[in-house]
C-alpha cells in the first residue's frame, strides 16, 4: 500500500462479481466438488478467500411485483448477514427497474447499507436517477452504459449519480461527485 491506498492488483483481488461466481463454481466442480451454495454461504466462502467487496446482480424486476421485490431485498439481507458490517456490498439492477420499484427497494434495503445501487434504469432515464438519488441514502451509480466523459459529466451535473466508472480511449476514469 502506498499512502493508505491499495494497489490496483489488491483491489481486483478484493472485488467479487457474478462472473467470478461462475469461475468459482466451475473451479470447484473441476476439483471434484459439486458446489451448490446458498447465497449467504457463497458470500462467506468468497469473503474467506479475500473478496471483501462483493457486487451481486438482481434476478427480479417490476414485472414480478411485490414477491420479486422482496426476493431482491432478501438477497441484500442474506449477503449483509453473511458478511457482517465490514464488507462493501454493491448491487446491480441491469437497467431493468422503474422508479417506483427502485424507491421501494431502496427504502427496504437501506438498513443493510449497500455501498451502491448500479444501473437501476436505462441510461436515457436520467430523471429517474435524479429522483432515486433524492429519495434514498444508498449511493446511486452508473457507468458502463455512458459512452464518454461528457455524458458522465451531464449525469454528475444533474445530481443523478454519486459516482461513475467509465472506459474511454482505453483509460479508466473514475468521476466522483
């Protein structure tokens, strides 16, 4: 560590995402172990391997109504319960929610202190990002669907997001509001 900042390699080793879950399960299967873990067990197993920051993806959206909403909240609760208060847990909605659903989820998920909710809406719905940010204490993020620093700048200027990570000209730029 340099001046209290972690290296990019240390950061990569501490972040888990859904692609790594597939890799983890495939690796264990190849070792002759059939892996069928509950969410909390998988989160805890990955924590023990050094993945102290975990990003999880929601499988349910507004079309599934209150039952889907509660399943998404249950995911947040399971991960937080498994990892405790020191883990950074992030969630991605695949740009598949509407504003009412996102606000309802946020109010129910706030006690579990997610680090952020990412891609709650399609990128052209900047007004929804702005409203969600006003209605929740959970940081609102986007990035991979913004295609340049000026588009990201417009989101930040509008107060639509707390932060953004984007690729431009093979460089990673992190913009924080």
